[in-house]
């Protein structure tokens, strides 16, 4: 029966197994549908205008009369609504979706998203009582990082023709898929109309946003349209009432105990260190460090300013790291701020906060790196001198920085690792890929081999590899893990593919007879159109780390959703989905593809991750603890010792 309810938000964990979309574009809805069109009846819909509509096996076909077009109208009305569907509109076909189809004295009015070759755009339209179009006006551009578009500024300069530039860059292994409208095959469209912004995503490409004010149509049903000389087909039509948002009952894994250090949004990263020299590990997150062993008292590192999680970014702390950078025996803190965070007045770069060595005051602050492009960085000892370097990206380059021993509070020494054009905002990792004992550097586009002797004027050797993908969102994940996943003696790579989208995979290292290294991708989690490990699907997997969480001697992958990653709006896929934090346990299984599988365990469903995740045994009980700092607060998840944890599992891969 058309309109049959086949999915509810209570079934979120099984969503990935319920829906598989068309042959050309297989991305599922970014939202969790209330209903998915199934069956072979038109119950729940009615027709308007001069067109015939039929349905068979969930595939809707509309044919317009030679003298007009017509509508298939849902009987239920919405104000804020999301729709995802596959459609096929051949040459000569005109189609689209009408939202908020409000009745008027003349007929109807609403917001119309045209789905016609050469005309994929949003309009305000009016119809007469027979469904004939009377007026059409294209909507002004809107969307992006906002939920409610402001009124137009009459003094704003006119939009010019300035583009993004066409400067040639390196040939990258990750290319953007073709997302143009096709008349030869199925297209996929997702439309989200919330408040006064309508967002259209065609074929999993970039958002096209427009402003739809209340007087264009405030409340009404969804309607599918067909006109022109060719039929239109719709299938896998899924929709959701966006007026309903759900917070699931809070869950914490039985293997962890949760402690909320703060309920406020200060930072997107945390670090550990004995900051007051009492022999007990403390936790730093943004402007505060929390004193162990109870972590109920905190001191300011710098003046704390609470951010509004819906409209602001923590411009002073996208990441937090700790080490003795000044060589005085006391751990210091650095924070990093992304250069393009969209918030004026933010401190861009890397800032060093020098430990006051027991004095009851805030810490002195020094800028040590002036440019940062990446939201992700890694603090690791690259050169084997026992002191960590900060690996990051800036100005299109992969780089690392370290203090100058002669002037540790001055500008750090910067080494450029890559050629120009390889820097991204997301995805960075450090590990020994080729087994030569030296730490290599990875990002979304491949890996850079550390030479036997580092020459500050010469980039490292680059090895191209797509450790990411492009689509609706940018390429690259969070912290990339390098370890031997399947126990074959060669280090593999585990990473998120799109930090602001969907996708997580492990890359099995292979070597040919000559020793040349290549990788085979094994998916762990894709989007809602696929069957994923443990039936788990979530978006925005922005914060990650690697640690042996279950104590079986094999590293595991910890990953969380960054809730409201781009503010309180629908720019991101499933922006309002639960803020989950998972550990994916590495299980060596000869019968699994590549000889290993990843088994997800939910740690918590109301915290998520920021830009990274901290894993450390804070209380020295032998169990790994997880610390996250997010828009929903700062948390410790105390790991519980697991007797003989995973001993049987680890033996299966030997």
C-alpha cells in the first residue's frame, strides 16, 4: 500500500538493512524516514490535474496528458519535511516536487523543486483549482551554515561572476563523482525544507539551498509532478516529518562508567597530563584542566567562554594536546584552531599555554604556529628523539612543527612534507607503513614516506592512495590509525572516509613480488543504503582514535559523531541523529574479507566526539578510559577491567 509505514525511529539500528536505492546512485537518505513508499496501491494519495499515476512494486509512474500536467498529492500535510527518492525523467519529461502545498482561494501555492534537465532549482508557485500552474518565481539563494535565513540586505553588493579559480593542482587519487542530472538513468534527490530554507541535494552532490518564506506556502502536503511529453518514474520515496526530533533513552555500555566533567561547550578535544605535579593524571579540555583523581575540581588555563552549540564554534580550541614543550619538567598545553571556521575573532593557528608550575593563575599564551588548514592534527614523535611533533596541514601542504629548543615559546620549526595541493581539512595519521622503523605520514590522498635523513628543503616521497572519498561532503576523515589489523605482519590503515558524511573502512596492505605496496579497501560502515557492521549507521564520524580498549592485545578503533558539526541546521547529513560514541573492536577472523572484521560496541549515545578522541588509562587500573569534549560537554568513560578480555578472539587470527 502506498504510504505504508515501514520504518520508525525506534528501529534506527536496523535502518541500514531496510533500504537499498537505485542502480546509479546508491546513497540512502541522510535522515531516518517515517515512511517509505512500498506496495502497489495509491491509498494515501490523490491526483490533481491532467496526468495519470500508477504504481507497481513501489515504482510510481506519472504520464501527463498532451495538453497539460498533473500532480500526485499525499493526503498528509507537513510544514518542515524531508524527502528522498530515486527518479527517472527522460528527454521531454518535466518533473518536480511540491512542498507545503497550501490551499488558496484560487487553488494552491507552495515551494516547488523542479527536477527537469537544465532546471534543477527551487521556486514559489501558484496553481489554479485544477492544478494548472499560474505563476512561478525562482527563490533567492540561501542555506549553508544556518537554520533560518535572514531577510535580504538591500545594501549588499550584487553577486558577481567571480569563481573559485582554476589554478592547476596535483593529480589526486580522489575525484568527485559526476552528480549532474541524467536523462538516461535514475537520479537521486534529497530535499529538506526546514524553517525558511529548502535544501536540494541531487545525486549525492553539493547542496543547492534557497529561501522559502512562510507566505510562499506555510503548511500542506507533498506532491509529485509530471509534465511534458515523457513519463516520470519515482521509486524508494522516503519522507519524514522534521517537526519531530527525538532524543533516545540514554545508554552507556556495561563496560564503561560515564562521568560528565562539564555540561557546556568549550572545546572539541582533550588531553591528559599531570599538570599540578601531584603524581595523578589530570585532563585538559579547552580552557580548563580537571584535577584527578576525582575530576570534580577544575582550574582555568585561559579565560573560559561558553559557546552556543547551535550558532557558534569553539574558535579557540578545535583540538587540545599536552606535552612538556618548554623542557622545564611540567606538561604544557597546545590548542589548535582551524583557519576557516567561519567565526570572526577566532585565534587561528596553534597556541602554546605554558604551565605556571604550581602558581594559582592562568597560563601564559604564545602563538607558535600561525597557519592551520586542518581540523585534525596528530601529536606524535616522528623523528625518534623522544619528543613529539604536531602533524597538521596548512596552506595546501602537509606539515609538522616542533619547538625550537633554544626558544620554545617562540615560533616553532616547521617542516613541509608534501608538495603543494595535498592539504585538506580532514584526515591525518602517523605510522610506519613500509616497516622500515620510521614514522610515515598519511592523509586523505595517500602517504608520505619518511626518508632516512630528513632534508628540511625537500618533501618526502609521496605514494598516491585514496584513503577517502568525495561526494556530498569533502574528502577525508579524522585521526587515521596505522596498525596490523589482520595479523599478517604488515601495517594496515583504518580511517573514516568523510568526516562530515558517511563511511569508514580499513585498508589492507598488500605487497607484490618486488615489495611494492598497495592497499585493498574493506568497508566497515557506509551509509543507510548498505548493510554495515553490527547494523550500525551514523553520520559525522569526525572524532577518532586507536587504542586496545578490550585488553586483547590488538588495537581497536574508537569513533564518534560530531553533533551539530556545522551548527543547528540541516547542512550535514542526519545532523540531528543521536550523538553516538562507538568502539569498533578489531577481530582477526580468517573467514572475513582480508582476514579481519570490526565489531561495534556502543559506548554512549548522547555525547559523540569532537575533532578527536583521547584514549588513556587515567587511573592506572589496566583498563582504557575514553575522554571526549564536544558540543554536549566533556566526558570521561571509565573503562572497566575485563578479565581475559578477548583471549579467545585473538587466538582465532593466529
